[in-house]
C-alpha cells in the first residue's frame, strides 16, 4: 500500500509550525489524529475514501511528520490544546474527529474540556487507561535506549507489536513503510512523547460525561489496545457503538482499510443525518 502525500500546508498553532492537509468540501469536516510515532500520511486510505463527499483534514502532531517539535514540555493536554488551536486557526467550530491510539488519548482529553467542538467521535484502537507502573517503566527504558542507540531497534520491536499475524506475513510493504516512518521521526520527538504518554492521566473517570455520538473501532488482533479496551469504552460512553475489525492489529485503518472505512462511512452518514 502506498502512503501518498497530499499538499502540505503550514499554520502556526500555539507557537508551533504545524503541517496539515485539507481536501474536499463539507459543512462539517472530518479531522484525523494519528497514533504514536506516526504521521498524517497514515490516514491516506481514509482520506481517499472520504474526500469526494467531505472536507477531510489530517495533521502532523507536533514533533511528527513535518510539524515542529516546539519548546513546551510534551503532554497529551498540550496535544489536545493543539487540536483545538488548529480547529480555531482553521475557523472550524465543529468537526467529526477520528483519533487512533495516541490520537484517541488526545481526542478524549479534548472532548472532556470542549465537548461542544465535536459533532462525532471515532476512537480507533485506543483506551482510556493511564499507563500501569510496568508500562511507564518500559517507556523510560525505551527513552534511555533511544538516547544511546537511536531508533532502529525501537522500530524493529515496535512493528512486531503493531500488526496482526496476517499483515506481518503478507504485507511486508506496509510493515516496511511503517518501520520507515518510525526511523524517519526525530529521536527527540519519540522520547519526549514517550514521556508524555507515560505521564498521561486516566480518562476512564470522565467517559460517563461524554454524550457526543461515538464510534469505537478496534482490530480483532490488536495486542496494544485489545478489543476488551474498546468494549470498555463502549459500555462507558452512552451514545456509542463498537466495531471489531477482522484481519487487523493495532493499525486497523491500514491493515484492513475496507472494513475500517465501511464502519467509519456508516457512522459519518448517520451522525451527519442528525445534524
Ligand atoms: C499509539 O499507537 O499511539 C501507541 O501505541 C500508544 C501507546 O503507546 O500508548
């Protein structure tokens, strides 16, 4: 699968130069937040699928892709402020927003503080839990290792966990591309975000307050945020439904884009019909 680049546009958000793509046209845009440690190009199958009928925006979270890292301490709260800052800068009062994994952490944080900015939520391969002490420790060990050895080994270990067996066995092109995305990311972006992930707050406590229409998607073989995490989100958020994607691990939007797009498209049509 080719990860094709769109036309890159730059905008200042919270003192950082953020790179985004913006295509198609609709009153309510569909905006995507990528996972860690990736970039906006990982949404290409969804952009292709939606842009004939919707305005679709993807952006690089600060430090990733072509967005500047900035000088602030990295945190999920800061990334959520950037999401709202980007929507403000683009004069978007409301959007349907999809976040995968870390993108979901960012989205849940933003929704908690600014629920009125979201017409609908798509939470893909994500969870509301904070890191366990063991997970935190693993992140700090990764930071030390990257600081001494760089990102090559980190990328090798990551790709083994990101995909389902079928993808690892049959889609080496995708696996290699994602490995390349990881090794092309500046090490300081990876380490500062590992620290942001380790120190993020639990979001489970406020899920009951969310009343936005929500679709939860999860790859059946996601070993990082498994289907049980998706089921928990679904039982905690009132206006939600869940779809489990076959033949997919943690990157369900890339491993099985047809099923992902089908579920996402149905949700967007239904949500906009209520608008
Ligand atoms: C992601 O894909 O964004 C990461 O797996 C999130 C995490 O490490 O918690």
